[in-house]
C-alpha cells in the first residue's frame, strides 16, 4: 500500500496535466464517465494515502489499496480501473478504489491531519492521542485521522529511531517522548519522500524487514502487533516498552 510520500510523488508527476482538458475517459468503476469528459483538471491534491483529482464541482478520490498502481503515458496489458486521456497524454490507474466526492474538496478533508501538508498540526495530533490512552502506539501511528499518510514502513522506522516499543500504550508514553514521536513522524515522512525520489528508500531502513539491531547487535523481532495486526520490526532491548 503506497504511503503518503508516494502519493506526493504521483501528484508531482502528473502536474503537467493540471489545467488540461480530459478528452476521453475509460473506466470499469461505477462512476459517470460522461461527467468527466471535457472537464478541465483544476488541481491534483493528496491527503495521506488518497490521491485527489479536483474538477468543477466535484473531486475524484483514488485509493490504491494494497496492490494499486498507475502509469503515465503507457499502459499495462490488464484493463485499467480508470484512464484519463488528454491531447498531451494519459494517466492510467489500476487495482484501486475510486469514489466521487461532491462539492468543495475542503469540506471533505482536514489538511492539518496530513503529515505531508503545510498545514499539518502536531499539537492537534498530540491532543487526539491523549483521547486514546489505551491504544498501542503501533496502532495509533496508523490512525489516518491523526497521522494521515503514515503507513507501516514509516511506523516501524519512527518507533525504532525514537527507541519506543511498538506495543507501548499511548497513555503511558511520557509527554516529551510523545512529542518526539510526532516530530519524527513528520521528519521521516519527508526523508521517505526524498529517498524514494532517489530510488534508495530501502537503503535507509534501520528496522523495517531487518534482522539485526544496529545499536545492540541483537535480533530484530518481527511480530504482528496491535488491533490492526500489522508487521512490527523492533528491538526489545533498546526500544522501551511503556505499559
């Protein structure tokens, strides 16, 4: 599943189509294709893992789920879920969920929840975390209403860097340490973005999919943690458990 930084990259890649007219639409999704034809792209936006195509009066929301993908000016042999065709090229989306959002896009999203957005509000995130004291931090970091765009890779890398055990309870983590987690979630998301653009993201992983802790020279444990049962990679020696 693409994480927030990957959606930001997509937004940048398709930016040449902003202001361009859609001359044809092909789709297997349950949407009104004719409504999209002859529309002009107002803007491309991202909110966490959602890719947004803003048109006059409505927005197309694309979620790539687990195996979604896209191609620009080329196609796979399989049928795309949605193709937007312009005079200058085309954008093709595969294995994704597509939904039409009516009206002003700002009525659907709180941009202060998106760690990649300029309006990200870390203080607001901390306030929301205080409302879920019994939730494990491994689950809390994946809450899109708090850390929109943070996925499992970012979760694992953030917790390793700040030395917090993924099964720590939010309410037991000291305030100063929680601020460190929040700050690192934003910082690592932008590091992720830069490394992804250079095609060197995996080279910088310290915990995710790793076997040995670089700090302790002890095994990195792999466990499906929390209610969400997502993979956590952690060192039980240097990542403190707050419970």
